[in-house]
């Protein structure tokens, strides 16, 4: 609705006659007030999109009305009407938030052009306000989602253990990501180790990550072998997805017997872990199986490794090896292996920090394109 504020009684008649067809067709809807105080009452009642106001009026003039409008309705459009050449008042009106001005006597062609343009500007501003509010809401939701995702990660590994130390970190590329890691005790002697990388990024990947992580832990705590665990997670992920779903997860699950150092593991399409042993170059583990959640008939195998005292077992996601620098070069598995060979192996935490620092230095100034996750376990039995 367009509110015309003017103390000239003939103006209402002129406008109704000039725009009678547009009024009849619903293109324009007009309301009228004789001075600013009456206009404020009409505006407070709602439904007004644009105000065209004269400056010189009794009770409350147009400039005072504009000052009230700025406080009452910041996004309410206003066009001031003034005598030709009254630039001082026109400038004051524009400073008070008027979108445009018209001069008397009113040229109705100019009137229509100004009204159309101002209404479009108001609509654009309101749409921008709505978009900004939605963005704020989305950012708030993403912040909540990130907090929820962080709550899925296990608590810091217990300090002071004589049999092992463990450290891990996950750096999502966006507010939420698709990487995850987990560790949990199956009993007093067996420690479960999990790392996964969901296809895709963002909220969808984060949701699939939450499902994958929960399924893996739930199945693993039944006490099955690593191969049986991955096979069951694969079966349940496929059963839960719809026909159009194409998401999957690379998944590594291992069981470490703390008393003996025996590590049983199964690899579902994940990058091969590294074994760091004193006096030897970093060694990659064999046994990479099928992706989890991709194929119904995927089969997995359980492999065995004997950890020796002070061995370090290092797990990671491809956000490390595929990190890019300003020259669009990949960090690569070779650089990771070189960094691991020179890392201080006194504690699991120093190995993780060494790798993440190296990736950060390599990609300095380049936005992170993928989630980065690393987990290191140092066996000290």
C-alpha cells in the first residue's frame, strides 16, 4: 500500500482519477493522510509499503515524519515531495532516509516511475534482509551441527597408561565434515581403533558420518572380528539407503591386544596405515578391501600385525595426502612418509602435531579443500 501524506485536499482526487485503472486492477492501492501524526497512526496499523509525504504540513511536518519512520520501520520506503528548488529540505530528507523525491507541481509520469523504482528497491532490500536472516540461521545451525559432530568424537585418551598412548585430531574443511575417528575398549585388554572418511563434504556427509560412526561402534562392541564388523556395517548402510543414494565410507577398524601387541585389522577401502618402528623406514600396511556402503556383496578380511614396544601406528585420511599448495601440488603420500620418518616419536601427540604442522606449512594461504584427520597410537608395553 502507498500512503500519500499531504494537506492539499485536491491531491487525493487527482491521484484517484489518474490511477483509477491501476487501482481497479489492483496494481496500486492508496491510502491518504493530511499530516504526519495521522500518517504515523496509519503506518502503525500495518500494510504500508511506501510513504509519499509533503514537507510542509500542520501538526507534524514531513521531515519529522521521516525521523519517526526511521525508528519505527527502517525498511519502509519514503519519497519526499517538495517545492522545486528547495534543495535544503530535500537534502535533509535524503539524510533522514528518503529513497527519492518529487517536486511540485507533481508530474504523474515522474510519480509513477519513482513509485515503481522505489517499490522495487524496497523489495530488494527486504529480500536481502530475509536472505541475511536465513544465512544467520544457517550459520547458527551449522555451528550447532559442528558442536554435535565434535561431541561424537571420543574423549581424550587416558594419560599415564603404561601400555600405550594415543592422540588424534580432525580438522573439517567446512563447519561440519565427513571424516571421523573413534577408539573404545572392548574389554580390559582389547582396544578398538576406527578411522573413516565419508564421500562428499558438508552437512550431508556429516549426517552419513554420524550414522557410519554409530553403526561401527555398535557392531564392534559386540566383539566380532574386524572383517565381520565391516561386513555388517556395509550390510546395514546399504539396507538403510534409498535407491538414489550414492554415498559410501572408507573405513578402517582394528583391535589391539594390549597385553601382547597383536593388532587385528580390516580395511574397507581406506588409505593404508603406517607402522613406525625404531631403526626402520615407515612401513605401509597391506590389505585394502572394498569401500563400505557401496556394494552389497563386498567381502572383507582380517589381517594380523604384531606391534613391538615403542612402535607407532599411524592412521590418516586423504585430506592429508591430497592437500594442495598455492602451486596446485599435492602433499602426497611420499611427503607424508618423509615427514613421518623425521618425526619425533617420543609420543603419539608429537607425531600427529608434526604431520598437521607439515600440511599446514605446505598449504599456507590456500583454503582447506578436504577434511584432515590423523590418529597415532604408540605401543609401550
